[in-house]
C-alpha cells in the first residue's frame, strides 16, 4: 500500500505558492483540476448548523468535490465536541479516503486523528487549525490576523484616532476560547489598537482587555449580549460606548441587542461603531440599515474550492500548493497552510457582495 502520509510530508517541502483563487458564483466549483482524478469518498466534518456560513461551506465543499467525481459524507457536530469526535470516528470506520475537518474544540481531536493516521487517511484542518497533534496534514483558511487588522483599522479610521481624536470608550470582544482563530483575530486587532490604548485615546471602562477575559464560548450571540449588558450596567452609568471590537457577526448582533435595550440607536444616544466578520445576511442588512458598522467578508465558497482542490491534489499524489509551511504551528509541528485574503465591507461598499453573487440585491432589501 502507498504510504500517503510519507508522500504528504515530502510534498509539503516541495510545495509551490498557491495561485490566486478566482471568484466562483454560488453552486459552482473550481473543479477542473479533478480531471482524471482517482475518485473516492471524502468525509467532511463541519462544526454547526447554527451559523449560515457553515451551511454554505458544507454545501460548496460537497458541490466542488462532486464536480471532481468524488463522493462525500457531510456531517455537522452542532457545537458538541464529543459528537464531532464520534462523527469523525464513524467516517474513519466507513473508509473515507480523506477528511476535511472544521473543529469545534481544536484540542479534542488528538485521539480520533491517531485512528485516521493509522488508516492512512489524510486530514485537512478547515478554517480552524487543529492543535496538539501530528496527525493533521494541511490547513486551509483565510489570513486571520488580517481579519483582525481590518476590524481595528475600521475603528481607527472612523474615530479619527490617527488625527489625534479622542479619548473614546471601547469594549473588546473575542471569539471562542477553544478556537485557535480567536487568538489570530485578537492579535491582529491589538497590533493596531494597542498604541491608542497606551496613549489613552482609547479607554476600556470595563477594564477587560486580556484575551481570556473577553472570549465568547462557541461564538454565541446571547452570551455576548449578556456580557455587554453586564458591562453597561457595571461600568458605564453616564458614559457612552463609542466602539465595540467584535470578531464575528453573531457576536455583533448580540452586542447590538444589549445596546438597543440600553437605549442606544436614538438621536440622543447613537449606536457605537460595531465591527464583525463573515458577512452574514442579517448583519449585512443591519449595516445597510445603519446598525452594525462593518463586517469582514470571507467568500467561503473560495475557501471550500481551495479545500476541494487540495483534496484532489493529495489523492492524486500531486504536489500540494501551499502559501506558508512554517508559521502555523499547532503545538506539535508547523502545519502547511493555504491562506486566502478577506475583504472589509461597510455601508459604502457592500455592493461587492452583489457583484460576487454572494447575495442578490433582493436578499439585501
């Protein structure tokens, strides 16, 4: 039997830079590289059906792989790490030829991935780097530090911080503590915001600035709403919030719900700047209506296409094209990565979502 993991290890050293991924309309797939593919079955483990983006990821991955003549088995863990481990174990038992995994808890998969390695099943970490195991072969994601930088840059620009304006009150929110992307988003944001915190142009009245104090388990909107409500009740009084650093649209909507209940959104008490990520439909409509201020658009169809092409390269024993072979360390080894570029979207340029056929004009009405 071909030892595919040995091939993968050698291929990672020889990998060439990834060429730019072109935009694909919904339902399409960059599947041309699948001509003459070996076929087989790909197991896809997505984290939740509660977020529309993961539904899009799953759908597009299935479409892209089917266009390459692969069969697929798509499962959703519904934010239950134990359920996801069980699902992956079942996919291994069913004899899938490759696994694409968006982890719920990125430290809980060590045991089950040992079983994948024993069965010589290559593993791609999808958008969330899997930590603490040597048994993950590749990582495909967006440039997550750039996501954080885009959110911070929007706040800096809108508040006029580089022109010396301030002081302004800001509160910081971060993603789930068990998602490795959380740190990348936070580090990217703080690389730009920290100088203004140091100069006191930005003030955090709650005093909650360390990552472990501002995370939001499972990226949950109601959890973020409760925390925002507690902050408003405990730290503001007559003060007003000028900006919220939020890493994800679901968190942003929770924060906005708390702010609205506190009287924000009126002429006397305007909403603060609120960032976000994923360009979810409800948040884009909120941006258009003057609620949420910004989101980071990551065309997950391109991400799914990149993962499908990577599967095809692996299973056909071709050199896998990667962008970075050293920077994404999972605690055991650097994981070769493919990274796509995100786009900052606000009220001034949301039409890019229509141009890209991510949403229709009617959907955004």
